[in-house]
């Protein structure tokens, strides 16, 4: 399983880098994230030892960049007719899905690696809270992993990469911005429970907790469970769609 | 050996494959015949495990495709009707990828690669991108990907579509030789192909198996003595 999955990762990553897709995503990421960090986040004007002005924009950036990585994973296979080739190979559907997921996540890792000179710069010229920064990168990896899993799932429902991109964008922005407070309020629960539930379901709240160095199990499990749910539903969706 | 038992596949109210039974042994080249929408492609997809049957079973060398899908697929090479190639890849990379997905080691891959390149005459395009190839070459690359692991069962949907007459003749000859100790299932609309290659014909109509016989016997069924007329008369009689 591992070897075949690695071959899928290799093939998917290679096709991303062979075309313009990965390069465009990486360039756009580094340009926009630096712009946001320095000009909107006020890199020099706030206490930035933990690179807060960089990390605070990541969920929104991921919301529109990750769909560009995941949009073609299944939609293009369906559009080009290669799905039948792939699904009649002696490899489990789970391995294929994991392969596709890891290839998208690997490019996200490349994005974050591109931003590490900022960390080095901070260490050389200012004071850096390295543990906090590490925790921020960990949060970024988790949130991008969630978006990759959900993006894979959305792509498996679409026959066109463009449609997949749009749907992913809508879903990711919605879950980045919303804390489901309106929905929870409508349940008429006690205030303390309402707040607790709202924090529990809010992606941003877990992300900011991690970013601030609170690496609790609840925060990690939130992202891990979201990833598992996305990948598991992806298996079900592909099975359902092909039958 | 392929055993198909009481196989059914429904899409809503449509019976795409309706209670089909047959058995294919080693050394047989079987041609799947039938008008458009008869259920040929669905039947091939069921045999390869691409789609799940509504009821019934498919056994590949005594293993159920549903429960032992990966083991069964190790022994099958499948060429769908069209457009299943990764156009952005080079021919070599695509064949290498197909071999990697089948967990083949490099020595076996190199050995089989030389064979398929020679048999399917792919030497001149091996380093070319698939998107730049002609329809005939694309078809041959597809067949090469199914043959790269030297499968015991080869399932081909319209294999000679897009090939020129010379390529058709050489491919038929090659498949005929290959089928001597393997199982080949070919879906086709070309009757001369059936006569040239197949030792057995399975005729489907509206998802049902309506004839399972040899091409010679099929010809003898009607005074005109040709497969085309037999095909026409049988499929219209059922209608």
C-alpha cells in the first residue's frame, strides 16, 4: 500500500510542478502573504515575536489557494476519463485518496517553507519567540491539511476543476469566517454551553489557540478529525459516484 | 478462469445487465457483441470491479472480484473505450506509472516494456508526450499499459478503433498469439474482427445474454452465412 500510495503522491506532485499550477500557487502565496504580513498586518508596528502578523491571515489565504491545488485531483480524472484507468488498477481506493491528499498537502508544506526566511530574518534582526512560531507553523499545517482533505472531497463530486474550485472556495471561506454562533443560538442552549459549543466548532478559534501556543489535544483533534472525516467521506463519494 | 454467475446491474429502472451467466477458460478469445446500449461496457466494468453488481457474482481464478478486488485486478489488463490516458505524461512515464501502480519491480518492467514496445511498435514515440500522439498511437499506448504486467486476462473495449488497416491486422495477429494461453475479452462492432480473432461470441441485447456460441455456429444459424446478418436478425428478433 505504502509504495503504491507514494507513486500516486509522486505522480500528482510531478504533474502539478510540470504544469504552471504549483508555481502559480507558490508565487501567489508568497507575494500575497508577504503583502498582508508587512502592509496589512503591520509587521514592524506590533509586537511580532511570534510572527502574528503573518499567521493571522493564513486561514483566509489557504481558503483560496488550497482549492487551486485540490480542484483537479478528482474532477480532472473524471473530465479526462482517466478515472476508469485509475480505479481498475490493483490499488485500494484509500491509497489513491491518501496519495492525492498527501500530494496537495506536500505543496502546502512547500508554501510554508517559502515563508521561513521571514522567521530567519526575525531571529537575526529582532527577538523571536521560536516556540510560538513553530506552533504557528504547526497550526498552518493542520488547517491546510483539513482544507486539502475537504478539497479532495469536493473535487470528487465535480466534473470540472473550475466548479470544484468555486465550491471549495465557498466552503472554506464559510468555515473560516463562521463560528456557527447563529446556528447554535437557535438551539436555545444555556449561555455557557452555547459559548463552549461555538468555540468547539469554530475552526478559527482552534487555529488561533494553536497559533498562540496552546497545543492542546482538543485543538489538534479538531483538525485531525476533520481531516479523517473529509478523507473517509471522499472514499464514500468516489464509490457512490462511480456506481 | 472467469465465472460470471447471475450477474445483474441496474441503473434505477434500467437493467443494464440482466442475469448474465457464462464461464471463460484459459486460451479463449471471446468477443462481446451487441448493439449500442446492450450492456457490453457495463459487463466489462463489472468484470474489472470498476462498478459493483446489483446482484450476482464475478469470480476471477476462483476469487470474488468484490471481496478480493486487488488480487483479481493483479491478473487483469483493461483497456477502456477511450480517453483514459494522462495526456500530459510521456509514453514511457505513463507505462512506468502503470507498472508502479501494479507494484512491478524495475527488472520485470524493463523486460515487459521492451516486449510491448516491440509488439505494439511504440519505439519512435516512447519519449513523446501522449497529447502529441495520433489516435492510433494513443490506442496502442493504452493497450501497452494493459499489457505491461503480462496479465492473464486482457479486456479490451473497441481495441482497434482509430488504427489504420495495417495496424489493425498486426494488432489482431498479436492478440491472437497472446490469447493462446491467456483469456481475452474484446468488445467490438467490427464483424471481421470477430471472425479474425474470436473463438467464441457472447451476444448481448438489452442487458441479456442472447447467444453464446462460436463465430462459425453463429454464421450457420441463418441462410446468409455471415455474422453481420446473424447479429442483425438475432438482435431484432429479440426486439
